[in-house]
C-alpha cells in the first residue's frame, strides 16, 4: 500500500487563529480514517486543504503523488475530479430531483449525456435510492438527502471520498446507517476520510482515528 494523502508539518493560520499546528499524518490507499475532535479542532480545515480550497501557511500537503501546496490555481479543477466531497450542509439543489442532482456532477466534468443514466443508476443503487430517483429533496428524509449527496460525490468515480460531519443533522439510527454506507463504500475499495465530532459514531466502527485537539494531533 502507498499513502494517497500525506500531511507534512502542516500549519494553517487565519489571522491570529492557529487552526492547524504542524500536523503530520498519512492515509493509505483503500483506508477508512476518522478525523475526530471537538468543534474548532481543525477537521474541516484539513479537508479544505486537501481540495485546494485554502492554502497552508506552512508545511506540505500531498494527494495521489501530487503536492497540493504547489498546485497552480488553473489545475485545481483536475484535482477536484479525483476527490469526492460530501459537505456538512449537503449543498443539494432543491429545484432538482435526486437524479438531476447527481447528473450535475457528470455535466461539470463533461461526461457525455448518453452515459449519464447508467452511471447515475449505479450510484443510486449503491446508496439505496433506486426507487427515489425522481423525487425532489423536500420529498426526501434527511438521511435520503445525505445519500443523494454521497451518490453525487461518487458518480465521478473519485480516488477518495471526504465526508464532513455527514451525520450532523441526523437522528442516531439514520446516522449509523450513513456511516455503515460509507463503510460499505470503503469495503468496495474507495479510500474514505470521515470528519466528525460525534464520538459515538467513531467507536462503533473499528477504524483508525486521527484525533485532533486545538489544531494538533492528540495522542
Ligand atoms: N475562514 C476562516 N477564517 C477564520 N478562522 C477560521 C476559518 N476557518 C476556520 N477557522 C478557525 O479555525 C479553527 C478550526 O476550524 P475548523 O477546521 O472548521 O474546525 P472543525 O471542523 O474541527 O470544527 C477554528 O478556530 C475556526 O474558527
Ligand atoms: Mg468542521
């Protein structure tokens, strides 16, 4: 196995706030890793550094053999194609059906329309929404909307899936189902990083946990 993600003494400051303080860790290809720690610990900052959304103040970030901290702005869209990101607030389009929300991801990267149906149906099945594809987000439960967001992230076949507080607004049973889904996706070979402050979720699955505290890795 080789590391798909590597952080080398990465610091991130926002003005006087030190969000990350010389963080170093690796994630192996095919691994499932939890990023945990209380609110404000730096979890989202790590994910945002990985997608090139923000720049490190110092240190080096590598993804899939490429140094993200040196990547040119114009190449960030290519980086994003390799990364599926499930955002904290879902970011689904409310005026579009589940299927259309997922199609948007294919349109963005220029996949031919004739190939959409097969690929979208595959991910809909994978997340258990085969019979909900023509419904709008307001007709779906919170857990189902989260499944749409996961399907949308996966349809481009990214090398890694990043999920930021994917169980945030869900009740306990639904949250467990979402984590089980992400675990199944990992079992099929996808690397997964799941950021959560929700400790109960973490203990259920016996997976590696990187625990953050005030921007540093806790022992
Ligand atoms: N854009 C920003 N501007 C200023 N401070 C920020 C910004 N983003 C994050 N921070 C700060 O960095 C710290 C880590 O934030 P974050 O990574 O969002 O934590 P977590 O996701 O673990 O809750 C917090 O103190 C937060 O207020
Ligand atoms: Mg966060």
